C-alpha cells in the first residue's frame, strides 16, 4: 500500500504543474493522453497434472489496464508522468496454475527494482484484484553537455529481443504480449554525448533496502552500421558486465548479448560452467527470404540453467528466478522467428523456443490487425511439445520444461487516445 507521503507529493506536483500552465500557457508545450489495453486468455489443464490440483479442464483470465500520461515541456525542462490502473481476474483460485495470472506470459512477470511502493490497492481477492500504480514521474533537463533524468521512469538494457540476458532491472518475460510499457523504476541518470556517435551514461536505481538497488555504467556507439552497448556495475548485490550489439551487415541483420554475473553461493546452486562467474549469452541473425518472410534464428546459453531434467524441479528456487530477471530454466536454447506482412494492416508472426537439453519446444503464433489509426488487436496462442511431467499432491516429476505447459490462446487489444 502506498505510504501516506506519496499522495501529498503527487498532489503538490499536480498543483505545481497547473500553476505553471496557468502562468505560462503560451510558453508551455503540454501533451497528454491515455492508453487502454485489454488481454483475455484461456488455457487448458496440462497433461500430467493431477485433477485434485487442478479440477478444471480449462481456466480463463482477463486483464484491463488504463494508463493516463502527460508530458510538460517548459524552458528546457521536461516533466513526464503516468499513472496506470489495472484490474485482473482469473476464473480459479485453487489451481496450481492460477499464478499464470492474466498477463499472457507463461513465464510470469519480472520484479522491477523499486524503492517507494507507489501503489494504491483497492481489491486484493484470490481471483481478482484492482490496483493503481504510479508508473512514471520524472524530470529531464540539460546542463551544458550533460543530460539529467531523475524520478520514476522506464529503463531498458540490451537489444530488447524475444530473449535476452542484459535487461536485468525490469525485463519482460519471453513472449509477454503486453509489453507496450515498461514498469517504472526509481532512477537517477546522467548522460553525455561522446564523439559523433557515442553516448556515456551513469545510472543509479533505488530499491528497498537500498543495497539491493543498481549502480550501472553504460556506453553506446555506432560502428560500421552496428549499434554496440557496453554495460556493467552491480544490481541486487551482484556484480555483472556485458556487451550487446544490433545492426546490419550486407543483407543480414545481426544482434546479440553476452554477460558475466557474480555468483551467490548461498542463494543459488552451481549447475555448471565457470565456478567464479556465471556466463549468459545469445546471438541471432535475421534475413529476408524471397517469399516476403523475415526469418530469424538465435542460440542462447546460460550457466544459471540446468543440464539435467532432474534439476528442473528446484532450479526455480535459485536467486535469479526468485528475483524475476531470469525466466528460462535450461542451459541451452534455439530460437526461431518468422514474420510476414499479410496485408498493409495485417501482420503474422511466430516464435519458437527449442530446449536443447530436453528437446521440448514452445511455439507462439500471433496475428496482429490494425483496426484504426490508434488501435490494434492481436490473436495469439502457444503450443508446447515434449515429455509430459507428473504433478500430484505428493510429488512433482518434471521430464521437460515445455512438455506440460498449458496450451491456450488469447486476445490482446490496444487503444490510444
């Protein structure tokens, strides 16, 4: 629940904004709007799950998000604010898969770093909840060659592809359809240009307690048509460093991320790789095929993942999974993506994950239709293959990562006002 000081701060900032607008109406660039997002999905009872744990043959859920935002620019200072109200409903409270919720991602949601609990909870039931969260409230200004950004704001690291390893502060889970807006984090950022194509940045992100936050350095530059990003520092009391790249060479698009992470011996089991640090990496290539299809492929490896299916049961208790910045449980994956524009207003996509440890696969097809200048809708689904797991009251035996994921589908729509 939001502390009592926050409503007063928000109220004072709103009064300040209105005062500035009233006194300087002609000198202010003021923009505002709203975004409404609706996600509805249905998934079945996975094979191998005991009926006593999930008596329903299928479960439905719904999520509705209303986001109000504003940008006020005055004399070189930009004030950005956004507040989002979200209602969630799921048809079952006793199912072991009720934690899937209504976000549409099979891998849950991340846990972004946050120092101030800027939320209002109205309903906190077992099957439904209603919450308002302050998602953005930050001020940006320039002073000479330096740019400053202070307050709650979105923060992305890496290339932002279907899977990645660098985006550790507030990542999206693989395949999350509701990835329009990043959750805001409490951050201070200092940037400056370096040369013609470079940018250096220092980032501090608050958490509660403070020592679990992040202190990061980032450097970006463009070299021969490829954007490079170097990032390093500490987050959640863990040191890390890495590099990401994205660009084009000849007729091919290339992208990837490589990173090393300190290990926490008391909070995660060593499952292979270098004992001093955990390596994670992904590298991909995209190509335009003659049949108007853009195809992509990638390979991913992570030391945090398991090398043996027997370890799948307890890997989710390791710190990276509990903290919400690692989602895939095995050490190696292959990724396949296909995209085709069926019509100027219709796009078709399919993404597939192949687990290289247990040979299970997960496929997510999606069709997106533009229904207006400021609206679109998507029909999506997911299909898992592999050895079925056995889940009963007395034991859980996982024979593959994707073999018993619930097959299902959903409808996702966005309206911008």
